[in-house]
C-alpha cells in the first residue's frame, strides 16, 4: 500500500501497464482554481513516448478523461480524478516475463511479494507508464503554483557521459526554466542535446541503453515551506521522486560534491540585497533545516539506464528454478531521461503545493 | 508538523537542544520483544559527543529514561517512550543567534517560518542533538531485526577527500558490519581512519570543518519488503534519512555512478545459487521496483560539512535588516560524519522494521 | 481533504453526483484474492435506487468498470480502481440550489468552504450517490473476509417509529445475517417491513420523509483486532460510518442504553464454553478496550430523515442575502434507510479488513 | 499502533497506569501562542481523581512537566511534550488481573492481542489514567481556540437515570459553558448535581457503579471547518472521542432522537438574522455535510458504567482455562462521568483546532 503521497494534498495513482486504464485521484486541491486542460496536455506531451528517436515506438494518445473535481473549469473542492485508457497494449509481447524475470526490473521482487498474483504484463503497476498520471497531477499543481509566482523546471543534466550546461543556482529565472520546457530535447545547451542524442543512438545501435541525471529548479518560493525533521523539503521531495521508476539517487544543492568541501567553502553567507535576505551562493539548494530559504530550489535525480535491452540477458526460470536466458527485447526506450524530465518536475510541483498548503500560509484565491 | 515518520511503526521525536529534555515515542512495536538496554546504551554511545578529537567538547550523559512501553523487560504493545534530560546546556553561548542567523543552519528559515517564536538556543528543534532519540529508536528496532537475522551496519565511506575501503555489495556479511561498529572510528580500513582523523584535525586547526559520505548496508533481508511507487524502500528510507540534519544526498546501489553506465553494465543478472535466486552483481543495491530483492541493501548518504566554524562568517542582522558578521564559534564538531554513522543505521533499521511490519509477513514471537 | 479512510487499506472515493463519473481506488488489498464481480454487483444492487416504492425514481445502471487491480480475476497487489459512469443526471433539476441552500444539506456549508466553487448539481461530492463506490469497496472486502469466516450483516432496526426485531447479540449467526440480505426490504421481521413501508408511504403522501436506525453485526471475528486508544474498533468504524451522508449517531453494544445501567447489569461475565473464552451477555458489542473480543460485533447508526421534501421550505438567497423559500422537490427518496443498510455493511467490512491487515495476523492466501 | 490522532496536529499519547510516567507529544501547534500553564493545570484538575465523593481515592499530583515545545512561554513550532510521573501506583493491588481478566475491561482482549506481554498493572495502556495527557493537550488547544473566540464546554447530561437540564442549542453562549466548568460537579442545574451525587452514592453503597451521557457544545466556530466524507467533523471527533475509555456511543445534534422525526421536523430552516445566515433550530448540531455551519456544535457521548465493582464477578482463569470468580475491588470511581466531562471537552477542542489548521484558514498570530 503506497501508490500515493502527500499530506494536505493526497495524490493516489492507480493502474497497470496493460489494465483497462491508469489514472490519478488528487484530493485536497484548493477550490476555485481554473485549470487549463490544454496546458495540462502540453505538459503531458513532453513525457509521451514516440516523440523522438530516443523513445519507445509505442504510441499513446494519453488523453486524460476528467471524471470529477472540476466544475465550470475550476477545481470544486472535490477530489480531481482523471483516467487514461490503455489502448495500445500488446500483451503478447510480454508473455515470457511471467517465468523469466527481467534483470533490473521489478518482475522478480513483485512475483515474490505478491505470491505470483502480480500483473506481469508490461511491468504491471511498476511500469514507467504510471508516470503519465503523475504528470497529469504535476501539471495541475504547476498551474496553481505558477499563478502565485512559482515555476518548476528541469533539464537533462547528463546522459551517459555527456553533460549539459547548468543554470546559475543563484540567479536562475522562471523564463530560463520555461525556455527548456519548449525544446524538443530538454537541455539548456543545444549542442549538449545533439551530443546526447548521438550517445543514445550509439547505445541503441549496440542494443544497449543509457541513464543520466536530471536537474530540477524551482524559483519564486516563499521562505518557510517545509516542516522540521522528517517533514523537511528534502524528505518530502524524496518520497515523491523515489516513487518514479528508475530513480536511484537524489541530491540537493551541492549534494554529494558538497560533502567533499570544507564548511568555509560550502556555507552560503547571508546578505541583504534590495531589502531582502538572500544568500551569496546557493550550495544549500534553497533548503536550510528542511525549510525553504527563498533561494532557488536545486535538486538532481540519478536515473538508471533502461533495463530492457536488445541483447540477450542472463536470468532464471521461476518455474524450473534454474538459470535461463532472456532474448533481446524490442519496443522500448534506449534512454528514458528526456521523458523523465517532466516527471521530475511533476513530482516536485506536487510536493511544493502540498507543503504550501500544509504551511497554513497558502494564498487562496490568488 | 512532521517530527515523526513511519507507517505501522510511528516514531515521534521531540525536544530542543536546550529544552528540559528530548525524547522519542515509538508506537507500533511488536509486543513481547525483549529489549537489552545495555545494548541500546552501547549503540547510543557511538553517537555521543566527546569520544574523539573529531567531536564537540560538550559532554552528555544521554542516559535515556524509559517512561513506558516496556513491562518486565519486554515490549508490551503500548508506545515505548524514552526521555533524555538536557543537563549540559550553556544557553549563554548562543545568545547572538537570535539576531544573526548562522550560515547553513536553520536559524533564518526557522525564524521566518515561526514568526520569531522558534527556540534559538543551540539550533532548537533543528539541532543535531535530536538524533540521540532517533538512535534510541533505531537501537531498539535493530535488536528486533537482529533476532530475525537482519543486520544493519554503516561506515564513513569518505571524509573530505579521504576514501575508506568498501565491502563487497554481493558478499558482505553481518560479521563484517558488526566489526566496524566496534571500532573507535567507523571505517573498514584503519589506515583510512588515520587519514580521515588527520584531515579533520587539519581542518580544525584552520577553524574549518569537513563533511563526508556514509555508506550503509543491511543483510539478511527477506525478498518482498517495500511497497509500490511512493512506498518503495528508497522513498521510505529517504524520508527518514533526509530527516537527519546535514544530509543533502542519498543514493542506492550504483546510484549516481550507475546513471553513467549502459544498461548492459548496470543490470544485475539473476542466477540460481544453492537453490536460491540471487543476482551476480548488486548495482540495484538490494532494491528492485522499490522492493527488497534479498540481496544486501546498499545506500550512501552525503553529509554536508559542519556549518559552525571557528572563523568569522558573513551574515545579516534580522533586527537591523543589514549585513553583519558572525564571530568564530567554539564548542562544535569539526566533522560529524563519524557520529552520524550510527544515526544512519538507526534510521535504516527503523524503516526496515516498519516495512516488515507493514508487509504482513513479520514473524511475531521469533 | 479526506474522501478516503483506512490505514493498511486506503479507500479513496471520488466523484460528484453529476460529474462524468464516480469511483473508488482501493490500495492495499491482499494479493491473490479472487473477486466475484457478480457477487459485487448483487451487493451494489441492494443500494441501487429504483428498487422499491421507498426509493428515488432515478434509475442508475451503476455497473462499475474495473480499471486496474485485478489480473486474471484475482487481486494483483496494485490498487483496485473502479469507475461508475454518471448517465442519468438531469442537471436542470438542481439549478436553483446554487442560490438557495437546501435545509439539512451541505449546500450552504460547502458554498462557504469552497468560496462558491463547489459543484452544486445534486449535492456534488456530498451526494448520497457517492456511497455506490463505497459499496463496491465494501463488497470486495466482504468477499475477502467471508473466505476467512467473517460475515457482516445489517438490518433496518427502526424507521420512524416502527421497530424491527433484533438478533440475539450472543448467538447471532452468519446464516441469519445472510438471510436479511436476500430480502427485498432489509428487516428481520416481515411484519416490520410492511409496517415500515406503510409509514414511509404515509410520509411520502404528505410530501415528508423518514429516518431510522440501522443495526449491524459482524460474526466470526478473531480476538485481537483493533489498536489501543484512537485506533480502537469503535473509532475506526466511526471514521468510516460518519463518512456516510445522513449518519448522525453511532453506538456499540448496549451504547446509550447501557449508559443508564449499573455496572453489575452492563458488565459481561467471561465464561469458558467448549474450551473457548466467551461472554455470557454482549453489552460490550464485541469490543473491549477498542479490541475485538471474539463475540459478535454490534453497532447501530442513526440516519436522519431525508432532507429533500415535497414541501415548501424556508431558506435564504445567498446572492440577495435575504430570506427565501424553496419550492417542493421531486425525485428523491422519502427514506434512505433501506438503501443505507448495505452501505453501513460496506463501511464496516472495509474497516474490519483494514484492522485485520494492520494487526499483522491476517492469514494471506486463505 | 494508534495512540495518536490528528492530521495537521498530531497528538501522541504514551504511558501505562503504572509505568514510570505518562505523557503526550503535540506536534503541529501554531508557533507563537502563549500558553498559560496555570490555566492548563486548572483544566486538568477538573479531571483529577480525589476531588469528590464520586471519584477514586487514588491521589495524583499530576503536575505535567514540559519537556519541549515552549520557549519563553510561547509555542515555538517544535513538538510540545509533557510528562506526568506516576507516583501513587500500588502495583500489588492488581496482581490477580494477569490471570483473571476483569469483565468489561481490556484485560482479556489485550492479553490475546499482545500474546500475554501487555502490562496488566492497573489496565496498563488502557487505563483511564491515560486521559490525563489528553486533558493536557486539550487544555492547550482550548487556549488557542479561546483566543480566537471559540469556547468548548460540556456537562453531565445524564448519570444513570437522572437528567440535567440542557442549554438551548441555538443560543448557548460561551459564558454559559464557562459557568459549568467552574462548578464542583459539572451540571447546569444544581439540583441535578445533587440528585446525581445521590444516585452515585447509592450505587457505591451497593458496591455498584454508574454510567451516563456527556453533552458537549462548542460556540464561536467559523463556517467551513471539516472535510468531505470521511474527514467530516463528526468522523474526526468520533476518532478522538471513541479513543476515551468507556465511550460506547456518540451522536450529533438531534442524533438518535432525530432519526425518529420526519424531515419537516428535523430540517433546520435557514434565516438571515442581522445579516448573518443562521438556522432557526439546531437539529444538525452545527454540522452539515460534515462541515461546520457556524451554529453551535452539539454532541453527546455515552459513557458505560465503571466496570470495576465492589462485588464478586464471574470471569475465567487464563492459565487454567476454566471459570473463576473475581473478588470485589477497592479503590475505583463508582462513576467516572463527572471526571470525563473535561476529557470530552479536551478531545473536541483538539479536533477543532486540527480541523481549523487543516482548513488553511487558521488565523495565525491572532
């Protein structure tokens, strides 16, 4: 039990890769918020497969149907429920999985946990497809945040061994973040995009796959979001972000690199600038003591390489209890990092709205 | 609101650095479990200050008083509450903090969040001292796990630029983990300990501080702990570990490094060994799809350098709204990494017990 | 935020009376449980309107579509999501509500709470229609309980001033409970059913409505379900039962009547019968200290009379801020008690399964 | 696991009747609220035993020690923890309980649930003594509410067969509620107090005990507290109130009586009075659709008669598995209703504050 997260805002995700549908229930949204469904669709399209040579050939219309929660175009206080039908599911592709768990997938662990009753088709509930409803939820939250001056934006910071440029963590702006979201490939530098696409294409040609790191920023945050200790911004974002398949690492601000610095290098001095208290540097990534400092939020998530490969792999037969081989697999993403960029944004936006609601300072009706 | 974590097991921590006491309430422990309080004290002593040249001069007896939850030496089904009195608190040391927030501390964000009502003495509720009751809770959970064959153990993987050796993530044993916990300085390699102590001493001499990375393992886990999506082992551990002050990064298995690999390098092939399904390598860190695979759990947490310095620092005066300087500070840890090692273990042990209870498969009365 | 309840089992309900659909997500069901959807439909039919002269003329097919959570006819560990389309919604009927709140409905309070953004059509999210997905959830849980020997059953104990007979709270059997569920009108005594129907018909003829009391039993419970204090069976059932519209009172065992007795009359002596510890009487309603005693669970819920009337009522105009009158309303139930009987059963079944899962003693795969 | 309740405000209670101490952690209080500890003590004294002929002879100083959460007399944003030492515990009194469960107590169910590991002394964690920390929490919350115009007050509505007068549920005032709290015996009518005391004395003389009904009001509430469905005010209050030992029934407004009325009798017409929307009658008890209407909150809780008797009772021997008798017991309350009056107030105050915080409309710094 835990396909949901949030406190004041509860986001419950359901569905399996090949069930009749997948969807999300968002309970606790502020009432009276206009939701632009075209904008939501545009957000979701950034995650949709089939848009680039880097992604799976599976086509999904992925038009969410709103079942409840909107009335005359605005949130009405009731849970917002949206469903996406699963139309392009070819179950036959996945028959062998029931017996031969794919390395680095949830097939084996789910099989044991659920006593063999789990839905094995396409990864079942553990499929990356379940990030579509998360994007729906995040897109809705992002609109509510944007109306109040908060913008969340991410980019593919590395893919394999290729690095993108980064934004200045002190001065990064909403416009800069938005500019990345309009690009066909989510990098700051177009040259990096080309290099990454080349690296992905090369891996694909070998039947292999790539991972990478996604860096995400949020600007316009008030000071004071986040709760002490286990309710800190880091922990709350982590709960959501580690819920995204393939995320195996997460750091804030200077993160792992910062742990190699001295305090005198890593500490961010406070300064008064234009009557506002800011920090000169932003190694803390906008979070001090688990609470937002008003500086840009900065985080990076490590995405493991796609487990499905166009190569034979070693596995076991669950029924025979002996070693086995898994044949090369077709339709899949050689690198999900570009598609995961809006998913990370979605998770972060949802958590930030939840924390703002929890703070008791959320400006209703703004 | 969130000085607690857990689902079936709720761990609620309270206290401020200089309040009358600090403590913890652990609700949901299985009943009938003998608790060895000497062993708990030994665990807590690993976190206690004043044990080494690397730690603060503040002495704390830190003997927890058990208020409830034990009956005739065993857990009795009622919440286990323990209190540690704050005896060695010198409030005078911290007077200026109320006006001049320390860089990289929670002083500024807490001041804004709580409208100036927060307890500024020694960091208040945001003090690292609050990890003492977490260690108490973790020590209790660790005993219950150990009785069922699960051992959690960590070491200082890096401090500043000095690396420790690591254990083999496939073959690491409970004995190996326990051996580190008995050392005065928590490294695998004694040479690393010496080098780290030297690096810390050098930083201290400069009035500076160090951070580092703590690596933690758990062995003996059953297959199937963890829940899907946001209830995965990674997310649940993250909620607890990011609740520890100074943690700014967390990765599992091959983590950030793994994101630079190809799928063919990072995937862990399944094999049948002695009739048991295992993986040949352990880049997944014992977690697939958020669920334990039965392989050793492997995680690393990035600890930022101690913010308090024996150097003048730049800050602001909250009352004057202008720039200010903070004089060098005395009594503090130049590097908290060694003391944080058992704290990470505590958080991990608590989460693992919680997940096991939540799974419905916890063997009561074992 | 709170259209959900449960701990190990999270039941999230969404929808408005006239939104595109209503539904439920059940997260945390044990995996591998066969679900008989015909039986679920039969359970839901007991709540469906249009079956008797006592209920509304609105016809609803109310066939739930399963979106996820079942695989090859069994629960698969993923959240079980079901949606019911709203097809027979005549929005025009409800236009005036936006300005003139109906007495004893949520129109006024929802209007203020949501700043006028609430969906006013047919009561929106506060409609009794939302009990259909609750029945779906309860029917699923009841099957899982029945497979393990637990039966939940209720009857209309009073409607207006007419009383039904009751079962003996010590000896009541599963067969007795099931026999009521097969009747067209949910009473133990057929004579009571006739009298109740007559009383309802008389009220309807006057344009008035009736309330009543529903009594619910559960038999076959193990000893030990329920948690201390705020997690007691009474409180947990109350959370679910008070979530059903129109419930304004709830009592367990001898309840309010028992509060007029002396201890020597109300205490239930323990006895050993056939090697099993039972009580001679059952004033405690199967719960002692919040924990099941193994005796039948007994509870009664007070249902207020249907607020909608075929009479003119006094209200206010929200836009004009002055007194107003509400014309008589058509299509409605003059008494919802009979239809609420399975709803109470559903809530109780869901809570009992949740508590069993939480206890750690749930027999998986039974 | 569930010795806690609340959402934005988490109240965790710990302790056993004869453990070293009992206490409470209140997490989520708004920061900056002055707390008058003398007033808290006065509130708690109303619950304390030994004040009247109706209560137990056990003397308890019950002075709570504040461990954390207050700084310079105000809440500081950190969890507020208070501990009450158990000083007057005579364990010897209770030795036989381990083998012979007392009828109508939790002895038997706790024994089975915890496999015999539960603390049997004085009822352990199930003791009425655990309501002392709940009163502490409620007294703190009541001060925060009172500062914002909300007053909660209760009275002994019936004891055994003696009724108290009631307040008019439409016009009841804060002053009326406060007047009861200052009386030595918590009734509106002094004549009722005398009659109740006589009825209790008579029962005591027979070695018997009495129960009763407590009626509680809250005035000054804003419109709009409470969440839909399972988060309604009724359900949330029920969760807290059923956590109080001996509560076996709960109703709101006209409650069970209202279920016998017609809709035309039970519906409360809306009216505009002095520009404010009110209801002419208050059968809804201040809650419509689970949400506060601004009218006085009205609820009644049924308290079962004290189980402990100065009479021999029938029970069983757990060790022998055969019938047994329990000798008459000494030190106990023949009627806990008067002492339970502030406990009900405490639970209601805590829930109302929690709901206000959850609403996002709580006026900080009022």
